[in-house]
């Protein structure tokens, strides 16, 4: 029997208050090279939503702060992609530890003590009983039935998006209040695993945790967006959602203006090289010179820079038997600090761990890796970065195959630690109304032997305070320009 595990002695972490702290590469500002401080306070949260449960105390599987309820769990046996699986995993929460509210499940027997107020189901059963669907379904059950609500209503997210050993997730307490769900100082939860017929495969024991007092309002970060580093290179990777800058330029221009990229790694900008260049020169004019752009046969990928660039890697890169080119564009950028080998990638979408789509992602990553290795053997630029939409919704290997041995010293490229600015989460994609929950689909890897990261972050305007938005010249709706968020990596030569 495959069993979901989330058991142990449980308690709420202490010190989860509304204190402020300065953060560096992981989502905030830190010290500039000129010694000036970048004011980038972020709300203190006990859990970082990144799929690494190392910060959890060994005995804790559920905890809270004023804004979130956090859980972590694992499922025994072979790792599966939770949102596209042949098994359905449900998280049941009794938010007030009162069996009289919510739904009292008939099975498993251990659930009889619960009054389930909230149910979160991965790969949920289809309404017609024909098997399991995909994504995540959230319902508020009660004695008379269950009401389905968007997962965005409780801002539910979990990590990692790919098949892993342990998972961690969080639920907005302000979202729970908005749904009118009861909440007390103690919550109980349970995990239930079912097969495609609805039959029970396994369950955890019920577990409970004390909850700290909830805030009446959600977290908003009152911060200054870190400026482009002096003596460094700012690289921004952004999937711009089917060339949306061409039809709705305002949000993209505002965001790029405040970020001031030196190099852009673009995905889904399906316009021609000339059209992208014209847009950048019109919407983001430079004090000196003009933008240069490289596109390839790969759909929608491009590298753009305020500095001159030349091609790097294949113009056309195909997998055996495939009619569409791998979405990869490489360029050798002539920066004031030396040559930077910069690549934009967009791996195959969809599928689950071990699926044909996942195998294609691994093959694409391998083909890109070999193309770059060959090109860099001829033009051995020590500064290197690859960024883009890796679509890691199956397994992790595409990420590791992509960066394998590509540093100038023969080691693997390092993963940029790009946390959401003003938050303790790594979320680069979300689409309201989509069955899949927000997650980390966009990544950047760089040559740690030649450069270090001054700071890394993902910009989501929805996380910023009104004062911060005004000071930075942004609108909260700028976060909706694309379904992906811009990922920023500031590189400093070693």
C-alpha cells in the first residue's frame, strides 16, 4: 500500500510575527557594490516554499504564520507528479477542530473524528466517474455536499512542481476568511490517497497544529526594487505569452523600464527579429546605441541586449524525427566586462514524470547542452548563463541535463536562487482559472566559476504595497501581462 506521510508531534513555529528583515539574493536587495543599502524588507515567514523541507523541524508537518498555513508531506513508493497522476491525493483540513462543522467522512475510519472544512485534491476524480483528471481541485465540503472554489481563492501553491520525495504547500488564511470558513487556534488535517476507481490506496493518521493569530490583511512588501548592479550585468528571463508586448506594450514597458536589463532572454515572443528590435528601441530606448536581438528557428525564443551580440550555438536544432526546432537561442554578448554566453530556452510543455513529454524535455535539454558545449569549445567565454521556461512539471532531470558540465571549469552550471521579491516562495508561473496551481517553471543557471550573483529575484507586482508600486512606477495589474513572471539575475565577475 502506498501511504501518504505527514505524522509526528506537531507544533506551531514561534516568532512568526510581522517583523521585517533585509534579504539578499533570495528575493530581496542586500548591499550594493558601492556600499549603499538597498531597502528591501520582506515579511518574516517560517517556511520557504521551494520544495526543500530542510528548514522544517523534523517533527513538524503543519505550521502557520499570520498569513499562511503550511503543510509538508510525502507519499511512499515511486515518485509521481501530483497534478498529473494515476492516483488522487487529497488533503483534508478541519480548520476549527469541530466535527459538527464541515463534512464527516465515512471512510477511512480514522477520519470519523474530522469535520472537513476544506479539501484539496491533486489529480481529482472526474465528475463523470471516468477516472482521474489533472491539476488541483479545491472544495468546501459540508453535510449537504461540496462547493468547488478556485484554488486561487486560497492562493494555494506547493513545491516542487515535478515529482519529488517531499512536498510542501501553503494556504492563505485571508483567503480562508474570505470564503467564510471557520478557524480556531487548532487545526487538524489528514491525507487520503485513492486510485482511479475511487478506491482507497492509503491514508495518513490525522495530525494537528496550533495556529498563530491570523492577520486581517494579506502580506504586502513595502520595498524598493533592487537597481541594476554597478560593475555587473543584469539578465532578465521572461516568457511573454505569445508576443503579448506587441498588442499590450504598456505593462511590459513599465516592468522592463524599472528592471533595466542588460540582457533579455525571451520566450514566446513570436515576432520577427526586426519587430522585437523595433519594439525594444521604441519602448525601452537606450541613452547610447540600440538594442540588438538574435532569434533562431526555435519558436518564440530570442536573446536581446543593449550590447552588441553575435550568434552562439545552432541556428536550427532538431531532435531526431521531430519537425519543429528545439526552442533555443544562444548569443555571445560583448559586455564591458567581457563576453557573456547567454542562452534562452523553452522546453516541451505538459505531461508527467516519465511521460513522452517529459522524455522530450530531457532530450531537448541534452541537445541544447551539446550545442552549447560545442560552441563554447570554439568561443570559450567564461561568463555563461542559460535561462527560460523549463516546464518542469514531470521530473527534475531536464534541469540537470541542461547545466551538466557547462561551466568554464567543467563543472555544472549553478542554479540561480531567484525567490519572489517580497515573499518566501519560488513561483514564476500562474494563470487564474487554470486547473494547475502556481509553480516554479522558469529557471536560470550560470557559471559559478566565473561570476557570482549579486542578487536574484522574481518580480510579481501583486506582492508589492501601494506605496512601493507608486515609487517604482508600476501597476498591480502589471503582474497579469503574462502568465509567467520576469526572473532577474545580477551577475558580478569573480
